[in-house]
């Protein structure tokens, strides 16, 4: 049986606009809660004299995770008419940013939760910006808490319009905007009878329309080497195929080496030797001649090479609390490779207040920018493409702490005025 991979969905929005409530409500209304959970939520809501508080659900999943019980609350699986989704949730804004940029949330779609009464706020803007920069292609705006606007059409449409105007400035393509009340379940899994004027889909109907992730098997081969190990006199080159296919007898190029090698055999974990393998599979291959690649080398084919450059234009999501300046050095993590790089230029910085770009000397704490990274060696990569693993660079410091996300855009020319030229 062919099993479609689960579709990852991120749920984002300003604090208190209703993300946890939405997740709880969604899991409940689609029958995706474990037995006993609902009773538990109702009881604890009652105890505090509240109407059923769906946000307690996430808290309770979170507690279980902290106690090491079972649930990873940052990836909540859920089934919608047999189609599998994974809700990627991150407790707290900073954890969310980290998840997004390290690719833990390789999401196909996003739900941006906006409190209809309050409108877009600081984190709404930041999250929207991030969705745009990461290239999430399918954004659903959930205009939440419309009960606070008494389900009034004119007020709701005015709120919707102001959010739409903000997102338009960001070039964010919004698939649709759904007026909803997560607390009461209006337009989440069932149609609200409070808003007969709304003719669009409910949230679950909208999720069902999210396109399936495209197959990566038909793209040019990319196999980043994870490990090389010896077993019974043979050397096995192990890694996960990120794109494309591999067949025994194929000629491959190893990293920046000039001499090609032949795939002599392909093995997968727990399976008999295979004649071919495709994107998504982890394999161990033997090569002829018995050359020894390094961890981080990219196996590809001669006629479909990746970009090769030592100066790379990248976007940057800077995570540190202090500014970044030209000349600072890091390691660029790219799939299994790690390259020493220096910030050679700061090309433009994003002003988070009005989302315009300006020429800046530094990237402010937790800011967004476009920079140029310079390496001493040639780096092989594919330019960042939304919804794929391509070009998803991550900057780490000496202690291996993640300091920024760096989607690689393309080779950079050596510019006059660059302070560092390798
Ligand atoms: P989060 O910080 O985005 O996860 O927000 P929560 O889900 O914790 O919700 C914040 C508050 O808003 C809670 O008190 C919720 O009960 C409340 N809330 C969430 N959705 C709605 C809604 O549709 N209508 C109203 N009136 N309140 C809501």
C-alpha cells in the first residue's frame, strides 16, 4: 500500500489570539482526542469556574511530555477523513522560530490565527513575515473570536480587510480567510449558524483542500553523505536521499571531486540489497572504485549539478538577542555538511514595524535581513525552495548553538566595499 506522508500544518499567531484553543477544538471536533481527555478538560475547566477551556488540552499534553509520558506536543498527529496531518505547534514564540527555521516544521500550510476584535499585532506581523520568508505556500487566516464582534458581518469584514492589507504588503498569498470562534467551534469543523452570510469553507474543509506535498523523486539526485563505515572489507556510504533516484550502475559525482564513481550496490535498513532507491529513503551504498567521501559530501549526477559557490547570498532569521555585524564567523549547517563561514556583507535589513527594507550596518537582535556569507571552500547547494529541504541553511556558533536560519538564495558576486574577501 502506498501511504501518503502526513501533511504538516503550522498554527501561528499572536499570543492569546487562540492557537491552543483552536488546536484543542480541532482535535475534539474531528474525533482525534484520546479517550478520557475531554472529560478531563471539562472537569478542570469547571473546577476553575470556566466554560470548557480547550487550551487546557495542550497544557495537559505538554505536562505529559514534560513528564516524559508519551506525547510530543510539538507534533500532534491528526486524521481528517483518512488524510493524515501533523499539527506543528511550539510552546512559546522563540521555540516556534527555532522550529520553523531548522526545518522541523517543513510545513505545507499554515493557519494564522488573528483575534478579530484585536486585529493583527506584533507577533502576527513577525509570524506572517516568517511564513513569507520560509515560503509557506498555503496560508489560511483564521479570524478568531468573532463572537466578541457579535458575529456582525460589517465588523468582521472590516477586521478581515485590515489583516488582508497587512499580509498583502508581505506578498503573502492568502488562500482564504475564515471567520470563526475556536472557543465555541463556529466554522472550525462545522458550519456556524451565527454567520449565514459566510459562504466559504470551514477550517477542516479548507485543510482538506491543502495540496499534497509534491514528490521529490523526479528531481535531480541529491544524497548528502551522513556517514561512511566499514563492514566486512567494504566501505558503505550512508545517507538519506533528499531528492531524485539512485540505481545500481549509476555514475555519481562525490561533492566537488572531479572523478566520478559508480554505484556498486544499494542497501536499505532491514531490507535485502536493492537495485534502486528514491527520495525519502535512507540507504547505504558501495562505490566503485572504493573512494572515500566525507560526511557532508553531496552525491549528485554530472549532468544535474548543484550550485557551487563560496560566496552565497542568503536570507537570515537572526535569533540572538544581540545584533549581528559584518566579520562575525559561524558554521553553516547544510544537510549533513558544516562549513566555516563569515558574514561578508549585510545587504539589506527588514524593518519589522512597516516591513520595508533598509541598508543597515547591522542586523538587530532577532531581526530579518539579507546577507552574504563567505567560505574558504566551495559549498554545493540548491537554492532555497519553499516546501523542500533545498537550501535550508542553519547558522551555528562554536558551541553548536543555533543562532540563525539561513535559507540560501544563490551565489553572490564579489561586491565593491565588501569588507571580507576570501
Ligand atoms: P494562544 O496564546 O494563542 O494559545 O491563546 P489561547 O488559546 O490560550 O486563548 C487565549 C484566550 O482566548 C483564552 O482565554 C481563550 O478561552 C480565549 N479564546 C480563544 N478562542 C476564543 C473565541 O473564539 N472566542 C472567545 N471569546 N475567546 C476565545
